């Protein structure tokens, strides 16, 4: 159990610095076809898709479990 907690904490530190940058990039991509910024549910859906696509660890593998949940929360809040 201690090992699992240690791995989760270390993975969060590894992911942390890139989160702010990814959140801002995802917010910038949340525009409609005519170039206007999305709002409401459309923006939330766009942000979720973008953040899920960028939820990748240092080793190039997709994040899972608590690490992914933490990354998604921080990424979506970075708007």
C-alpha cells in the first residue's frame, strides 16, 4: 500500500508542470468553426476531449487511475 501511494505521489509531480501548459492550450483550442470562443457545455466537452488526449506520462503511456483523474481535474481547471 505504501508503494502504491508513493508511486501515485511521484507520478503527480512528474505530470504537474505540464498541466498548466496543457490546460491553456486546450482552452485556446476551444473555438467554433467560425472562430468564436466556445462557452458552456460545448466548451466543457471540448476541454474534456483535449485534456484526455494530452493525459500522457513521461514515458509516453496514457495515464490511468488517480494520476489521470488528478491530471484531468487540473487540466480542465486551467481554462
